[in-house]
C-alpha cells in the first residue's frame, strides 16, 4: 500500500497543505494570511499554533484519517550548515529552527508544523531540500575578499526535484548525472549538479537580473551608489531585491505584460527581454566551467520557463554548446512529497541535525 503523506509549506502570506498517496496528490488547500490575520502574533513563532490549527481544521472537514499517515514533510527552513536532502525533525532541529536560524523566515515554521502533527501520531516528521542546503566544493567557497566566503543559496527544492524528474524520464538516476539547472522566477538562481551534489551555484542576487532583482554588476558602481548620499542602506537593498531588474527597467515584473508590450512594438521592452535571456545564458555559462566530466544537459525551470519567447532566446545562445531542456513550473508540494517518499523507501539517507552545526558551524558529510 502506498505511503500517505501530509505536506506543509508555510510562506510569509500563506500556508499550503496537501495530502499525497504515494506520488498522487489527493487534496490540497492554500490558506491566505493577511496582515490583520498575523497582527496578533508578536513573533513569527507565535504563529505556529494558528497555522497548525487552520490545517487541522481543514483535515477534519475533509474527513482525513490522520492515523493513516506514514510521515509529515515540511518545507525546509533557513538553517545553518546543512546539506541537501531530508532531515528528521527532532528536538535538536526544532531548537535550531526556533533559536538558531540564519534569519527569521516563514519557512522556519515548516519543520515545526510537521513535528506538531507527527509527534502525537508516532510517525516521522521531515524537512527536505532547505534553501540553505550547501555542498559547495572547497574551491568554490573562496572569494577575492579575505573576509568573505561563498555559501550556496539557490532554489534547491525545485532545482533538485526537476533534475530528479528529468533523470527519471531517461530511465537514469539523478546521482549518475551532471546537470546545470537554472531556476527562472522572481529571482533567478543557477546550480551545478554533479552526481547528486550541488557543487556550485549562482544565487538570485549574484547572477542574471530577474523580474525584481538587479543581479550582478560591476561592484565599483555599487560602491559609488552606496556612498553617493542619495540612498539609505534600506533603499539600496530594495534596489538589489524587490525593485531591481525588469521592475526598475520597465516598471513591471510581469513577463506577460512585457511580452504584450513587445508584440505592440515596444523596442525598449524587446531589448530588456533579450538582455534578460543573454544574462541567463551567461549565468549558465559560468556553471558550465564547474565540471571536469561531460555534461548531460541544462534544465530551464521555474515560472518564467513557461515563457517560450524567453526560453527560446536562451536556447539560441546555448544550443551550440549543450543540450537544453525546458521543464517549466515550480511544484514545491510535489517536490516535498517525492522527497519524503524517497526517505521512507530508504532510497535516500535521512540526515540528523547536530546542535554543533548551528553553534560551531560544523557540517555533516554530503
């Protein structure tokens, strides 16, 4: 009989919950949270019982038998010094999510919510492919600033799930392939996957500009702007994340609007979109240099990958270098469910979080 999973994905303005029977989604619900809804809760972690209560009430209305669940999988939080894959949510991990995260983010509630459901049932709670999962090669961590070391920060969940899906479509194992995955969304990150390990990545503020992020550019320009007296630190951060990229250049981050303008003959919109495609291709090109073995392909995924105009231009730049595969969408709930199934089946190792990882910066082996 197929394993039955409860999947929980808390975000800043919503909580998504789903029940899967094996790889099949049986029901799903998204709860929107307005500022008024969250106002009574002084801290992020005060929202825990509120969000758990909403999901529990929905499951009761649906007549879901919680005793039939095999496991609960929550979205991975912003946790220090972890590797990709699944972690058992135990007291150590729960304590880190509450007291030692890299920074507060709604995703930190994912593991805590999973534990709230799983512990009374005596079943395991997991998180899977947290965004801070970091398996960079030692040489990939070195920068030209003595004070700065690179860490991996990319769309791990969707990137690995899409890579797994592509490998499966070929009858192969993800762990046997070399792939570059470009996640194209509000932010764009690009990751190099070598035999099941993300050995290097370009984060969503260090590579191509995107619908609302400025991406990388000459640091001298940034330093000049920072000390020009025209902008506060908060304003500069907004220019980097939230008000940069296409939002700054075109006044919109909606690619459907950009394509409409292009169809109506807007030459500036067409140039910006072409520049977006070029930057994505250049970002992929950087990751091509991370491999010492033949590459199996480049995958374009995420919400922007639904734009055939954009992916078509990216392919024009890359097709003579490498095979390009377009697998659009960002199916986080499915990715969490499939990850949980691999943990339950023993196909993947279940990691355990050590308190020393958070406090002393120690890292487990990938």
